[in-house]
């Protein structure tokens, strides 16, 4: 449809003075999307001359009352079926925005078209029928907007004329949908009562909705912000191709985030090879000087001949993406056949592709349903979290660190079957490749218990920095060893120097650090040792994962020394540095430590000696069946 | 384990608001305007098509859109288009168009392939006259496909031209007969394209699907891309869209240069293809053509 409007304020055709915003209108089938679009076109003066009259005539010829939605139903097939089957794009203008409106079908069968449309949108209008209220497709679309990364969502409660413009009914729906979206981390920009058929609330606050004080639909659209390129993030240039059309060897790709300039030292991931950018090539003028930012399609030459291939990621040396063969993703699934554990797939992360195997599936639910019953496989139009093992290493970022490179699509038989966000790399406590068979120990647990006089356990000491965890851990280790036991100390910092040296301090890395600590500790516990872990582990969810891994062997001790005492001790000088602003991310002076709610033991080291505290821990380990009493019958503990 | 970044805003699902390693940027890159963004996106699409398909060609209709397309391809591949430019010739184009083809085919160093269309008798007689004439081109296209075995054809259609084109994907699969199944289009998002046509079938690739008529003109002006003079007004009329001579009509216009065309487009409510007879014969003529494989 070619719909061009008489310009309201002076505007340039290439939009240099007016931001262009792409929006999608989604919601349950028959809740009035097409009607709203037709009405919006009319209210913004965007209809071609004669179009309205022509459609009214067509309606009369067919003996049907005129509907605003006819404006969109340009396809014969759509009119015959009475539903919009695909994404169409229509343009119109508000006071300060050029709006590209992507209509998306509400029918569940066409979810792939809704996703195709919504993935291109800067903002969304979620429409709800005032009479029918929130339906499954309303919830599903809300969920998908979130998953697709559409952050600006306006809610429109349509057909208010059918509920006599009842403010109570409006509030009811507004509360329900707001609660649903808030649960997904999406805050609606507006909730607007309208009658798309009659025009109330679309461009005018009519008397019939006199109780409503918020923006109209047109005003809400006018407030949307266009997408911004991600120049502030670290450089990510995924390689699309290497061209040798002449004596130049040009590495071509689009800068997804960050920026680059000739002379930059770069690293090519996943191989980790280092080079310098010699020039930025272009046509018709080459080379180009100056910095190139996110969003540009560029070609660069390097100062040395390196093996580079499509799918590699070029970044700066100081902030490279991680190389991985394993990742966790939250995905939506569009294929007829449900996605199950063990399935073989093709995964695409930008231009990179890799064969992959699903090694675990969690939280597989129908986002349309209120009660989220978890399934073993992810059905068509459902969502879930999966761990995948990749046959080739890829370079990627968690979505939270880079929304462009931290997403992937899944192909089945050469057709896109799903997509989602990279939650973490190398993660997933159950991400065991299907072809690995663990070797069992030659010793039975009771043989070890008989020698050490204790069962295996994971003693997890959590608390603020300088709360005394390491001191207590060492005292406990000495005490258990003196009694003939087999304690092993696992200190968070010590492991970071080796096993976990690839991890930083992002939320995802912290979680992975805790997961590895828990896995190692659990392995020791299963083999009869008492693993003593001393780690701040501030996130309750991370500790819950550790408890899940260690299961019945887990003993949590909250070293609950008051924060002022910890800061006063400050043996490593961290508090002082953090107060001076030299440590940007330090647990202790903020509110970021989440206290345990059900620790096996709570110890305040400011009110007792180290020996007293060790006594308490020993006592707890006795009463919870880890340490054997002198008189106890060994057999009872096996 | 002691130096921990404070939590970013975690939402109910465990997602967090993007926080990333920020590198100090002493000097910021020049910001991209609307045309820069369109150009970068089109170049990305060209490079994906060239990387993922085995044998592709660009359909050069000689019009403003396909000229912009060639320009973008030259930017994507640093001067020379590395695949053939195919002109499916109905033999009924304007003389100015043939002159343009012969001149710029050489100047732009195109690997030009001119392919003929079958006679009108070979075309579905139930179509209205203009559509039947246009359908010849579809047949010519099928013959060229069979001759060369292309698995991808790059076409300069735009979503804003016409409602059925608005439903297109960037990478659009065609059946073995070259037909388009509008009801069963694969999902396409985040610039990931379905690029695996079944054996014997082909893909249509649409690198300027997201451009508008005004974008095309603004870009043509900015890049100084040559155009056929028929687009500029002469004696109160100009062509907004160029097809076969016998089924294309000029529109009333006084726009004698690109600036004036842009002003005209700001004000008009007449669709671009109003002068193309085949679009208006019956309500569904154009869609029937496209389902059968027309552009």
C-alpha cells in the first residue's frame, strides 16, 4: 500500500528531521487490530484520495456493512477468510514521528508471521477486547515481545463501546495485563481505553471516556523512541565474507556494536588471533578515514595474512567475546515437531553456523496459558530454556551483555524453526553431552566413611567480604583433619586463579563461577570428602543452584558478621578502595548481598572466637549426620 | 570471589538489562542518517545472498529501483558486481531504456545477460490483457532460470509499492514452478534468512524491500546515480514507474528534477503504480501474477 500523507510540519523525505519509528500492533485474534489500523490511517489523514469511498463501494457491492479493517485487507484471500494472514507495512505520520506500522496477525496459526513482523519493531501496541479481556494470544504476544526485545509497549483496551465505556472494566483489564507484563519485566508505556470503530481514544479524548486522563493512541505513538545503534558497547564485527576481487584482501561484515578505526588492534574470535586494522575500504571512494560505528556495513584490511572465515567475530583485544561449545538459551519454537532433548539442530549466531545437540530442556511452557505446566519438550509456539552443545566453537556474548550478538536462530531442514536469547555460555548444570559416560569410583562410600568417620558433604560458607569465611573455613579444615577426617578447602579466589580464570564478574559469570564451585565440591563430597567452600556468593538464586547440585550433601552456613564490622576489618583493603570509587563492582557497600533464608547455621563472628565458631559448625555437622559420634554404629550411617 | 559487580536490574525471568564492557571511545563515529541505515542493511543482505547461495543473478529492469540496487551491490563488493545482471527483455521497453542498458551495462562493467520472452500466445489466456502481457515476463524469467540454473534471483521490489509485495520476505522461497506460497512463508527475523531452497527451486532475494519510493529518489540524488530521463516531467507528464511501453502510462507532473520529484512525493496520495495498467484490471490480478512467479 502506498500511503503518503500531506506533511504537517515541514519534513524531509529521508527523515533527517523526523525520527522514524517502526511499530507492530499485536493481540488476540478479532480484538480489533485491523480496525485500529484503518482508524489510525483515517485520523492521521493518511488515506489515498478516494480509497475510503472505493472500499465503501466495494462493501455495498458485497452487501456488507463497511468495516475499517477492509482498508488493510487488500488481498482477496484475506477478505474471503476474514482474517489478516500476514505482515504488511503501512506508513503514516504523527506530529513528530514517521511511523512504519507493521501489522501482525493475531491468529495462533500465523505466529511465525507475528514474530517476523514484531522482530523489526521499535515499539508495540498490544490490543485487548474490553468485552473478552486478556486471552491466551494476548499473553503469548506479550511474552514474545519481551523475548524479541521490544521494550516499548502501549496497551490499548478496545471496543469500550461494548462495555458502555465502563471505567471499572477498563481498570480490571489494565490491572490484569499490567501484572502479566510486569512479571516479564515489561512496563507498559500507556494503557488506553478506545473504541477503534467510533474513534474514541484514538486521536481524541472524547466525552465518553472523560474519566481517562492519559495519552491517546496517536499521542502514545508520538512518544516512541527509535532504535539506537549500540555504539557504546564493545566492538563486535561478525565476518560475513572475505573478498579477494583484486589485490586487496577485504574482511567484510556489519558492525553490530561498538566502533573501529584504522590502526586499532583487534582479535579474531574464536581463534584468538591478533592483528591491526590496516585500512577501512569502501566504494566509490577508498580508503575511508575516521571512525566507523555500529550499524555500518564495512570492509577492512589487516596488517597481516591470517586465516579468517565467515562467522568469526572481530573485537578489540581488551573486550573479546567468549569462545564456547556450550550455551544456554531461552527460545521460542515454531516447528510442528516439538523440540526434545537429544535433537540435532543447526544453530546460527550471526553469520556463524554450527551443528548442535540439545542436551537439556527446562521451563518448557505455553506462554499463552496462565498456569505454567512444565513439559519435557518445547511444543510449537511454546517457549523454554535449552542447553546446547555445539560441534564447532563459536564466539558469542550473553544477551545481557550484547543484545545483538547474544541471540541465535535454530534451523531444521534448512528452515528457521525457532530463535532466542543467549542466557549464558558454558552454562547449565545439567549440560552433560549425551555421549559422555561417567566412570564410577572403585571404592564404595562406606569404605571411605569407615576410614574418615564422616560422610561426604559440601559445607558452604556465604557472607559479606571480610565476614570471616576463610578464617572459619581454615579452622574447620584443621579441626576435621586432626580428627582423622578428609576436608578439602575450596576458596573462591583460589579457584578463580586457575579453573575459573576465564570468568569475569558479570552476573552470568558469577553464576558460572558458583556452578563450577558447586560441581567440584559435589564431586569431592560424593567421594567421601568434606568440601569446605568459602565464597561471598551474594545471589540467592546461585546458592539455590549450588544446593540443587549438591542435593542432600549441602550444608549452608551464613557468616552473618555485621556489615560495619566487616568494613572495619577490611584485611584486603577492598572496602577502602570501593568507598574511594576504585572498585566499581564490590559486594558489601551496596545492598546486593541477598541473605540466606534457611541456612543450616548462622554465625556472627563479631560475638564469638574462631574456636567457638568452629565448635558450632562441628556440632551442626554432627546433628545433621555428617560427622559420626564416637559411639555411633557405623552401619547406621551407610 | 570478592569483587562483584552490583546487580543489574534483574526482571522476573532472570533477564537483566543490558550492561556491557564499555570501552573508552575517545572519538565517536559519525552518526548514521536514514539513508545510511537503509544502505547498510541492503549491503548486509547482498553479502548474505552471495555467501549463502551458489549461483545468483541480479534482475535488472533498468528502472530507478534496480539501478539503486546495482549501486548498492557495487558498494557491497567494492566496485564490481560479482554475478550476472539479467535483463528479461519483453522487447517492448522504451527506446530510452535500451540506450540506458547498453551504455551503463558497459560503464558499470556488468556481466549482462539479455534473455527474451516467449510470444504472447504462450501465456495464460484467462488473464486480463495487460496482466497477460506482463505474464510473458514471468515466462521469460522461468526460461532464463532453466537455462542458467540460478538458485537465487535478486529483485528490486519494495514493500511500499503494492500490498502483496508488503507481505514479502527478504529471502523468499519459490516452488519448483517458480511459484510463491504466500500462506506458508518461513519466519524471518533478526536478519537471519532462510537460504536453503529445495533442489531445483530458487529463492528471490529482496535487498531494497525496506526502502520507499522517496528513499530511492533521495539516495539516487545523494549518490548521483544515473537515471532514465523518462522519470522527469516533460510537457506536464512524467513516468513514476517504468514497464512495457504499451501498458505503462505517465502521470501528470511538473517535477523536472529529483528535488521536485521529492516534493511531489510529499504531497501526492496517488499510488506509485497507478500508471501500471496491470495492477488495476481486477482486484486480484496482481496477486495472481505474483503467486505465479511475477516480481
